[in-house]
C-alpha cells in the first residue's frame, strides 16, 4: 500500500496542483490516535465536501502537548499509515505545533472542516481560509465515539476500574 504521507512542502505542491486543476481541496486535522468508526464517518463526510481531502496530523510531540505524556497510544507513522489506507483521504501531512494554524495558512485549502463539536471561533486557520475566499464547515459526529472514551473503556474493563 502506498503511503499518502507527505512533507509540508510536498503537500503544498499537491494542493496548488489540485487547485490549478479546478479541484476543491478540503482540509481537516486531528490526532487520530486510535482510529475508530467515528473517525471513519467524519472523514468520509468531510471528503464529500470537495474533491480531495488533506489531513493535518498532529505529530507525537504535538499530541503529548495536547493530551498529556501518556499519549499518543499509536505513533505518528502508524497513525499516518492507517489514515493513508482510508479511501476518503488523499494526503496526510504532519505538524508539530499545538494547532495547524501555520500549516493551514500556508496551504490555504478551499474548505476547512472540523467536527460539529468545535465552535467556529475556535477553529484554527479559519480566518486565513475565509480571507482567501474559502469556507469553513462543520460535520456532525457520531455520538459516543472518541479515542479517550475507548481508552477509558479499556481501563475499566481490564483493570477493574482502577
């Protein structure tokens, strides 16, 4: 299976090429630590908003900053490999910062997407996308599906809740 993981420079070239071909580039981001049905649903829905879907993937260092020292459970290359295997995903690009704001400002996708649990004013990169003529959209999430919830369930079942 071919990896869809690209450097930021390679991703920028791909985005500009797709846009020059008249394709609408959709961008979303996340940690995607333990990929579950909620992620698959979300990514498939995001992909329907345009012609290609680029995923900004938090690096391991970025995930630790956001989620704490015990995360991620899966390393960045494994997470990128799983995302690359999904039909909805066209490219994956790592970023080290806490948010992908700089990456989004560089790529300037046509459509920026986050889950409906994100208030518009907290969506990193939204201002740059809107100022460049793009749009910001949210996608409904499947209820009761999260990586943190999965981890909690495993702990409850296999440690007796301790």
